[in-house]
C-alpha cells in the first residue's frame, strides 16, 4: 500500500466590522511560505459534479488600482500558460496571449 502525502495551503482573512477584508495572509509550508501577507487573491475550484467553477475573489482596502490592474494582467498571462500546458491547444493559447498583450497595451502597463 502506498502512503498518501498531503499538503496544506491556508488562507487567513481579517475583516473589518462590515466584513470587508483588511488583511490577507497565506501559508504553504511545503513551499516555504509562512503567514505571508497579500493584498489580493483569486481562487478557482472546479466542481465536477455541477460542472461549474466556484470562486473566491478577495482584495484588501489597501490594494491600489494600479496594482490591481497588474494583478489581473499577470493572472491572465498565467491562465494562458496553464491553459496551454493543460490542453495543448496552441491556437487558442496564442489567441489568449494576444488578448493579454492587448489588455496590457490598453491599460498602459509596463512590460
């Protein structure tokens, strides 16, 4: 019998009185991350039974709009890379990359 290995990732969200995130912390001990502070996070989970994506999108009051734009761009680029690796669909990956370039150009993001 093979021994199962598990890994845990934890998120801690500190809320204000209106339940708006003030502080986000995350821990991934296998990755050497211990209570690291973040200003935003996006988590997507695939529910195979319902055939739908469940999401948690959070950002703190301190997340500046210019950083949010960079965060979105980098997330889109990462999703494009993941899509390419997961599906092998080069044509759609190239189309998604073109959109990422367009997104960055329209928001005047620095490369």
